[in-house]
């Protein structure tokens, strides 16, 4: 059997498959279905300084080969996440987990990251500078190299854990933003977050989603994600975590060939709760089919 | 929750747009009335959540209205196998029914009342049911509820059959110890206002996953945020906050 181990910012993963934040809760819903310790790791629901209900409903819309969500970072706030959710998570997941963090000011990001820095089970901080759902907040950091840099510098000051910056695809030059994050001291880049989208109900002639717009995800965005992972991984030296529409073991390999060190799986978990388990189980045979002995050797293999 | 592949055993029309579909498969995770199943359909990304109408040892029956792409696609199906998630949602709590529970279903909110009525009658309760429709041609399942031994009142908005008006028009004269309801949100709100006892409400919301992972269908309650798919769809009268 082929070797699936990869190393992400100094921490070894049994395989590169990582459920993406917002599609896997804190793991325990999925732990009822299968042993989630077979995952490389997972990125838990985005955490903010204060509790958030998020956007009004409806927050979900169907699309061709995908979906739009405008959940709006619903979470109980960092204090409750640490006091209540992480202990529950620890009962079903024994590896290092990725903590996804969002904020509405540089201080917010630093505050939340500092709190999570004290959690032993947190291996990486995935700093979301790209959530498109929140008015006036998250979006702006990820769309300007200067703002992204400012967040990264502030976060790096309060933690010794690897900082992975999660980027938005809704920008003109993703490479410039990725480079700014690298220059500011980021340990890794993850991309892509959802693409800004919208659907209109023909019967009511109104947006399907109460928030009007939301993040488009699913297999439809996979080619865009592969392209951006390819561009960014060729421009920075730090590792890149690829995501966006990944649904199969073949998609994982394609992302790694584009330059991803590890691969996050998002919307697929919502359609098929066993998606990540299936991908991990199918990886060895797909590797064999394409004559890959060691998965880590194909990272950036497409020139 | 369980994922299973279910064989279509029956898919027949009850009205112009309402269908009854019986699916054969592993139903061991369907533990309560008021739960729903989530169906994957070819060419559509999100699963379609549909409430449980009835179940037996090896099958689950749903009664659904063809209103959109997904349910229209389901209506066309004659045979085949469907990828279905079962055992979703909390379902109704029967322990508070008292001796004379009242069940109020409106339109596509009628189906979950069937298994509930069946269970309550099996417990020896004296069950009254109010089924609300717009007009005579849209009525379904009246005879099925009667066959269970429930006291059935049908209301139609246009008065073409039964009691003229909304379900609340038929509630006034009823003597009941507790109530259970499912239907469109304006109806639920009206039932909330007209009810004389405590009760349970089943809510509907657009869902992403249907099993609590995406937070797509959250609502606020007096006891904090709840996910309609996982912590609901059934909420108690005492916890509901009407926002819309």
C-alpha cells in the first residue's frame, strides 16, 4: 500500500484529507457515523471573539453542482468553544485539530487566536480572512494585501502555533495577497474559500437567501480552486492547503499535483456524511492506478 | 442517523400534486414520528428533506407535494433505488399527550400527523385530528386517519368541504389535553395563538445537510440557538420565538 503521510507546517498527518471548517461542526455529529480519527485532521467551525447567531434564514440555496450558504459564522464565541465544544470534541478525536478563526477587527483576530493558542489539542490556527458572508467585516481583510498582512502580523505575535491563512477567491490577484501573508510571517496558506454567489426565486422574484448573497461551493468551483492553488503554490515557499469542490480521491490527487500539501473537503461532507472516509479508503487504489507510491512526492508535481 | 439505499415500492398520486411513496430498506433508525428522511436525487446537489408519513418493519412511507425540481423529479419515478439518510430530527415527544391529544396538520404538514396519530391511538389515547386544506380537490389522507380510529375534522379555506376557514376555526370547539401541529409557518403562528394547552410544533426551513453539521437551518429559541434539522424540527410551545 502506498504511503499517504504528509507533513503540514511541521506536524505529520496520516493522510492529507481534512474536512473543511463549517462543514464538520466540532466533529461529534460525524463521530456517530465513523471513527473520525482516520482523518488527517479537521478544521472546526469558525470561531469568533463573541457569540454569533449569524444571518437570518433561509441561508442555503441549491445550485448546479454546488450550493450557496450564508450562515454568517454562527458560533458560541471563543470562550464557550474552549469550555464546552473542545472537551466534547476531544472525546471523539485524539489528533491535533485545526482551529478556524474569524474576526471583524485586527484585535478580534489576535484576541481569539491568543485564547486558542492555550489549547493543547489545537495544532494549527487557520485564520479566515475571506468569509464573504459578514457585512463590513471579514471580506475586507482578504481583499487587500496590506490588511491581510496586518492580521497575520497581529496573530503571529500571540501564538507559537503554525498560522495558516485562508484566502478568498473573490479578488483580482490572489498571488499578491498570498505573498503578503508569507512576508508577514504566515506558516501556510489555505484556499479557496467560497465564491460570492446569488440565486433568485422565479416565483417570488426575490433572492433565495435572506442575506441576498452567499458563498458558492461544491464541485462547480473545483477548476477555479485548482487554478488558484497552482498559482499560489508556485509563488510562495510556505505550504498550501487546497480546497474548493473536492469530492473524490482523484480530486485530492489533482489538488496535490497543483501544489497542495494537504486537501480540505467541504460541501461534500454535507451531501454525503461519509465523503471523507470514502476518499481516504479509496486513495490507496487511486494512487496505485496512477503509479504513486508516496503521496508527498506528488505535491506540486504538475509543472 | 443511517445512510441506506431504498427501493421504490410504490409512488402513487393522492391529488393533482401530492404523492405517496413507499421505500423499502433499513428503517431501524426511524425512531419517532415527526422525524424526516433526506433523499439524494440525480443531478441535484442538495438532498431533499421529507417528513415520515408511516413506517413498518422494512419500509418507510412519505407523502410529498411536487412543488420544485426535486419533488417533481420524485413524482416521475416509477421504480429504482434512492440514497437516503434516515433517523433525522428529534420527532414528537408522546409522553406529554395526556388522554385527549389534538393533532393539527395543514397542507403538506398533514403527513407527519399520521404516524403520530397511529402511535397515540396504540397507546390508548382518544385522538382528534384537524386537517386543513385550501380547497376540496387538495384534500388527502382523510380516510386513512379515520381508519386509524381518530376523530377527524377537515377544514377548507374556501368552504368547499368540511368546516369553512382555517384550522383554528375547528380548534375552538375541541376539548383536548395537549396538541401537536405541523404546517406552514403562518398556520403554526395562528395555532400558537388559538391553543389553550401546551403543545409541540414541527418547523420547516431550508437545510444544507439535514444532520446538524452546516448550521444552515438555525433558529433562535428561548433556550438558545437550535438547528431545525438536529435539535428540531419539533419545538415546544414554551421555547418558540416568532421572528418572521
